[in-house]
C-alpha cells in the first residue's frame, strides 16, 4: 500500500494484520492515523499531509519546543492546523488532564476522519473497530496515551471517532441515531466507567443563531420580557411606556425601589409564568449620546439567563434593546450599539428570541450573529497563565477595540502579541469614540521582560493611544497584573477615571461624569496646549522639586508627579480636572503634552501667566538650596 497510499474503497483489499499506530509505522494507514502526520511524512512513511480545520482555526504562534512535531512558523488565523497533533497541542491547555482532555482528543479525531474520509474507509476495509481493538499505540512504552486496543486512551478515542462517523453516515436528516454501546468508550485505562461523549457537546460554536420573529412582544404569555431601565427612576418613553400601560405594576415596582445600581435586575411577575425583567443597563438618560452601559447590560442578561434556565422559561428580547433612545445621538451610533448588544445577547442568552415590532406577515428568520470575541479560541501560553487568559477572554467579549504592544523580544512567547494579531484591524487604531470599550493588555515583569522595558513601551506606545481614548471618553478594561496593567490603572486614575473591579476578575475604568457643557469659546487647539505645556512644565517641576514632594496643593492648583508613569500633572482644584498632563521620556530632558480626558479643561494664557509669576521666587529657592548644598 502506497500513500496514494490509503486504499480506495472500490478495491477491497485483504485486511492487514494489526499494527502499531505511530509516525514510524511501515503500514501507511498506521502512520496516517497517528496525530503527528507531518512527522510521518518527514520519515517517508506517508506521502501526503492530513491538515485539520478545527474550532475556527485561530492564530497559532510558532512552537519549536514540542517533541512529536515542531512548528517553525506562525499559523495565520483561518488557516487549518497542519495535523491533528498541531490542533491538539494548540488546544490542550484549555482542557484539564482527565476526561476533559480525553474529550478534546476525541473531538479532534472525529474532525480528522470527517475531513479525510479515505482514512475512515481504510479502517472499515481492514475490519473497522474490531481491527483497531487489536492495534496498539506505542511510541516510548510509557506515555499516557499508549497501550493496546481500548487500554490505549488514544485508540479508545479513535474507536469512538469511527463510531461517530459511521453513525453520521447512517443518520437521516429527520432522525438522530441512538447512543449505542459502541458510542460509549472507555477513555482511560480502567480509571473511570465508560463515558458517553455524545451526551456532551464538544464544540462551542463561534456563530450563534439568534431567532428573530415579527410579532408583538407584549402578546407573550410565558417567559421573561426584557427591558432596559436607567438608574434615575425615570420611565415613560419608548417600549417602557407600552409595558407600563399594559403592566402598571412593572413601573410601580421600578419606582418603589429606593436605589438602582448598574447591572441590577428586578423581576416583576405579570402572569403565572410571565415576568418582566427591568435591567439597569444605563446610569442616566437622554438623546445626546449613548447611555447604554454594555458591561451592566451583560451582567443583567446573565441573571436573566440564570432564571430562565432554573424555571425553564423562554427569553424575549425587544428589537434594538438598549439601542433606541439610549443608543446614541445618531442613527449610525444606534445601529453600532445594537450590533454590540446583539453580540452580548448571543453570548449570554443564546436561546433568546428577538421580537420585531412589525406586522407578523413577514416570516420568521434566523439571524447569524458572530461572537465578536477575536481571542475566544486562543489557547493560553501555558497552564500557569490559563486563569489570566480566561479573564482576558471575558474582557474581549465586551470590548470593541484593543490596545496592546508586547515589551518582550520577538523570540519570547507573548499573550499580548498574540492578542494584537488576533484583533487585526481593531488593534491600536488610534481612533476612538465615546461608545468604544477598549481592552488593554500588556507585558508583565516575567519571561525576561524588565521593568525598564515595560516603562519604555508604556511611554512610547500606550500613552499616546490611551490619551486619544481618554479624550474620546471611551470605557477602558484592563487586567490587574504587575507591569503594564498597573501602569494603565495608575495613569487612568490620575486623569479622573473611576477604577472599579469587575465580577469577572478584570478592572473596569469609566470616564469621569460630565455634568455641565461649557461654552464653545472654551474650545482649544492641541497646538496651543503643546506650547503652553512647554512654558508651564519647568515651573511646575521646580515647585515640586523645591517642596521635595510628589504632590503639592495650592489655592488654585494641585501638581503631581508620578515617577512610574513619568507623568507630570497640573489640576484645577475648583473643577478637580487636569489642565495639563506632560510625559517625560526616560533619559531625556524632553516633555510631551498628553491628550486631556476632558477637552473643555486645558491650559490657558492666564494659567501660564499665573505660574510665570511664581518663577522668580522658585528660581531664588532653587539657588538657595544649591548654595546650601555647596
């Protein structure tokens, strides 16, 4: 048998004696059924490759530290894995050793046989699963996956894969095959009873089909009707008005609650098995901007999903939930908000139905909603960072953009570098809006990365982008690890952002509340801000130096110096807002003006003149200190 090599079903051969399934097998089928088929090909045992398209084919970095196969170049997103071994190594860190990892192996082998049906046919021609039960998988004689027949976890998974492919071939579109005894495979060497893999889905699909129907939401008699409310005890417009007219108790319950917090849910019973869920998904209300808080809305929908599961209730979502009056000032902003809300609904309430307020003569149709999470399928670099990876994936599920640049050398593996590639055109865009939720990731002081490398990257890459995101009043999500995460938190706190822990383990940073719109004649140009910053920085720095402190307060201003971020700040005490933020690159005398979080607060000529009047006294104090030092 050559590797045109795997036999054709049309020429029934004599069954081959049982073989050792591994990359060195002289029987081509044995070399093709092993996972590292590129190694089999390199050894000359087979002539073709057996790539596997698995779980969306996310980006995979090069990895030359593996024993079975080495991958000398990065695999771009969308390109299949070169072998089943490649897929297994990329995903095994997401499945703890034991049953979960066994299921991962079985899923990969099912995928391989489905995508290369000639392998399944060759197994059948040699006796099917009975033949596999006589084969062995022996590479070193001591590996976990090794053994003979079903005593080998690998062969047990391979037998299961064959049964699954055979069942699918026998299945009609109307009937699913029953779980047979052959479908129940023993994966470990007698360590636990047979496991029915068919009962537990192995793949979380990247596409969620949200059912959309055209009918009256308020005509439902069972389930949970979802609406978004604000935290100001104001209800009376849009869908809320219609709900209040039909179910007055819903509005009354909303008004009776003494205090509302973002993310809270109030379930109001309006029928035997019918509830209205008031989700506090926005702090305030108005038509001037987007008020929907995606983080709060997701927290509320998660509680709705929990009640629906416990009570076996359907979930009814109104079309453009949180995207009407609260969705933005323009139709384009509202549509952008709705796309984001749909992705959150798909993530938290995948079985929900979206109700359009249009005549029900239009037939129902499914709406494919992609999970807007570009890193959901990236495996962690190693088991030690798996917990942090889960938090990063949770951040990415909410974010619309990404900021991050690895401080590690190119030959050092980096999660941040992988994230930047996965986000693609939405990474480090240099353009942000108030509706954006920006995920920030960066290096920590490990794997050879020093604090100096982190600070240099922070100053060169993060500060300019964060400045623009702050100026746009974007929401920012960041981790809580040492290194870049802490620098980001400190910088955002210094410019007035509210820093708060999120239930999923990361840090949520919200822009300061802007209560008053100042007159337009206060508008300023960045060129003027740069010029005034250069005039004021030496005076503010001299003041702090004279006082020997990192923070000094006067009647009009408060000045601070953050040595970690290397940011000098000047605040207006009356407004409690920064008027100047200046960054000093390490080992240089240069100062750069950073973008302010509120463009209505800035340096003025009066500020520069006021500080200039302090200069002579400060100069004298510095001269006196110099003389005292002599």
